[in-house]
C-alpha cells in the first residue's frame, strides 16, 4: 500500500517528464523558424530580358547582275580610244556659209550642179494678211522655181527665202494668198515652184535683194532687181 509520500513522488516525476517532452517538442518546432529567419527573405527575381535580334532586310538582287554572271567568264573590256590632240579651251570657228554671186531676176543661179533656182514674175500689189502676226500692206510678189536635173529626189523642207528692201532692212512675209508654199520635194528631172509675198512700203522700194538658202553645204543664192 502506497503512502501519500509515494504518490507525491510519482506525481513529481510525471510532471518533470511532461515538461521535458514539451520542451523538446517546442525546440523541434522552433529550429526551422530560426533557420528561415537567419537566411532572410528571398529577393524577388525578375525574369531576365530576352534579347531579340531582327534580321536585316536583304537587298534585292540587281537585275543587271543577278543570275547572269557565269563563273570563269571574263568581264568585257572597254574599247580602246585614241586621244585627239587639242584643248578643251579651244574655240572652233563657226563654218561660214558661202554666198553665190548675185544674179538678176530671171537669170539662173545654182545650189549645186544639178539644182538650179530662178526668180521670176516680180510685181507689186497690196496684200491683205489673214494670219496672226502678219501685217497687211503694199507688197512685192514673185515666183521661185527650183529645177532638179539630177537622178535623185531633193528635199526642199529646209528651203528659206528672205527679202531685203532698198535700205537693206528685212521685209516681213505674208503666207496668205496670193502666196503659195514650195513643195516639200522636187523629183529627179522635175521642177518645183512657190510664190512668195513680202511687205515693202513704196519709200523702201528700189533695188531689192532676194536671198534663197537650202542647206549649210549649199551656197546662199542672191537675186537683185529694181522694183517701182
């Protein structure tokens, strides 16, 4: 039979055992917390920026070289040139067109051996201009005939006819009637005729000069006659 002293001793031992177990359990719970607090909170990490590379645009192949050059084919070389003596500062004199000796109205004058011109039918009359820029007035009217004795057709598109009055001043032309244009060509063995009208006031009349030119290689033909 246990006494009260024995019961007290047992109770005291039991209390100490309970305290020891509780202490051990508390230490076991606190160790992870102490370890976490010593390491400190983990710094938030941000995702590393990803480098993006963009391919440079590819230039289109030149049509002059793409797919045309063959391996082993030599490039064509520029033709050799021969230097011409002279200077870039050199001034080339303009070629002066020759002038044929003056002929009287009605007489022939030649551009070349096979091309002969003649002025005829000179008269005066008052002509009414009908086109813009032309002036009406007393005028000198005449015919010009070009005879081709060669065997080839001659182009007359470059034919130019002018008239100077007695003072040497150029007279204005009228292309309205009775003027008649020269045909564009004159065939082999054929003749072409045109009629020309120039305004010449009476005080400026006297000996008038008619000039006819065709090309730079042909001489300028000159015809003179007195007009009253």
